[in-house]
């Protein structure tokens, strides 16, 4: 792994460009099991699917992710239910990926 999890997310006001494909691939090697996808507008985002034994375990995980997101002031899209959780991360202000997205992914992987 990398030292990404020890870094802090930096708020983005839209004054930087999103990562290009080469930067995305460089950072993707530093997180575990995250996929990069793009939407219909070709904006990239990180996604990962987690499985659990039951609803309570899923909910507990989501609560921990929420605590990290609040602490870092960087909020992913989260969907969860019985035995699963799906997380989508991107920087809304730039409609793409930046270092903070990978930092958040690394922190989530530490749960």
C-alpha cells in the first residue's frame, strides 16, 4: 500500500483540473481493489463494492465511512443494504478525480 491513508483530504473549490488517465493509473496502484469508471460525460470516479454477513454489518461499515467522510470533509456516494455496500468517490467541484479521492479510498480501506 501507500502512505495515502496518512494524508488529509484537501477541499477543492474547482480551481484545479481533474486527473488525466496517467495520473489516475498512478494513484490507482496505491489503493486496494478500487475500480475507475466514467459516466456518460466521460467524468471519472472511483467505485468499490463491499460484502458483509448481514444488514447490521453493512450499516456499521457505512457509519464508519460516514465518520471518516465528515472528518475529512469529503463525502462519497454510498448505497447499502442487506450484506452489501457500494461506494462512489469523486470530486464534485471538478467533476473528476483528484488526490483527495484516493486518500479517502485509502482511509476507507483501513476500516
